[in-house]
C-alpha cells in the first residue's frame, strides 16, 4: 500500500487537483495509519489557525513618515557637517559651479586634504581623503 | 503616471500591516523584533512600489516580507528563544492598542508559539505563511522561491513536528 505522505496536507488545504483528491479520499477509507496522520496535521493546522491575530503595536501609517524623517535628519546633519568643514577651510559652497578639486595642504599645513564637492548630488556630497 | 491597479503603500500598510506583523511575530517570538521587522518591510514596500509591475501582488509582498525576515536573522545570528511577556512597557503605543491588550492576546497560544520556535526555520516559515497568513501554496512558492512540491512537504512536516511537540 502506498501511503499518502505530504499529499495529506495538500488534501486538507484543498490544494490537490480533483483526481488526486479523489485518490486520497479513497485511500483514507482503507488506511487507518493515514487517517491518523491526517488527524495529526489537522490538529496542528487548527492550533495555528486559532492563534490570535494581534493588532500591530504601533501606528502602521506612521512607519514610513518616521523612516523618512530619520533619513532627512541624517542628511541635514551631514549637510551641516559639510558646511562647517567648508567654512573652516575658507571655501564658499556654490551649487552651480563644477566640482572644484582643492588641495588644502597649503591651508591645513601638516595634512593634505583633497576636497571634491559634488553639487549635482542632493544633498551636497563631501568626499574628503586625508593623508598624513 | 501611477497605475490604478497598483495599491498605494498606505493601502498596503492598512490592509496587510497586521498580517505582516503577525508573520514576523510568529517567526521570531519577539514583539519588539517583530515591530522592527514590520517597519522594515513597509519601508521596502514603499521603495519597491515605484518599480512594481502588476503580477501576483501577494507573492511580491510576501517575498519582501520573508526576505526582510531572513536578512534580520542573518544580522542577528541567533535563534529567538525569548519567552512571551517580558518587559511590556517596551512596546511603543501611539494611537494603537494598549500594550497589555497586545500582550494578553499574545499570551494565548503560548505553547503553540514555543513549539513553533522549535521548528527548523524553513518549516516554521511554511506553516506560518499557510496557516497564519493564509497564503495558497502557489503564493508561498512565489514568496519563498521554492517549488510547489517543496512547499507542500515543508508544510506537512512542519505540522507533524508541531503536533508532536504539542502532545
């Protein structure tokens, strides 16, 4: 006798095509072992289905706003840092100009800092390579 | 031009948020982790909706959900074993059900939840998608990227293991 195996769950879930379903139904009438297995998976399925579907413990439509706010404040912080660094190096940020490559060695002294400003990016991206 | 057949993220959040959260909770056993995971899913949905081409929406949504869960598992690299009910005041509220209501509802089925956490993750995922989320086998196959036969086998073996642990 060929037992039904995982076809039992598919049978329970209505996921078998009609002829297969009929085959399982017929088999179950003559096979107590498979009937028992069916009862087992049925119990597990019921236990899972009766788990409470709990409410979401945070306001769902607030999620994306909060995510966006987190990103915007990170961007603002970065922009502020860029501006501060530029001001300290005596550079004026102009958004229409092509990215200037500046060697700040003369200004900074011990350190060489190459600053590439990419005004096309939003926000302004500051790439600083510092070599000692 | 927005395709009227593609839902907005607000619609997705409203209609599916609860199931996404419950999927995350039943897979992790941790309300806080589930909350973080749900938020991550909704953010990814929002980003992904722009490029979404109409097809099987459920499959697409649950593929995102499930992948976010796997990314989370890899990041945390631990098996979730936290029992229910610790530190109720850590759940953020806002305009939502009171923490003790949420926990009261979570405490029901505690034994089932514990048994779920003992299952190998691929079986746990399969039975949760089938019996908690209510997806069809085809949708589970799309969400997980495994063939229908494998879905069927995992559901069946997952249920048998669960029943064994519950008895």
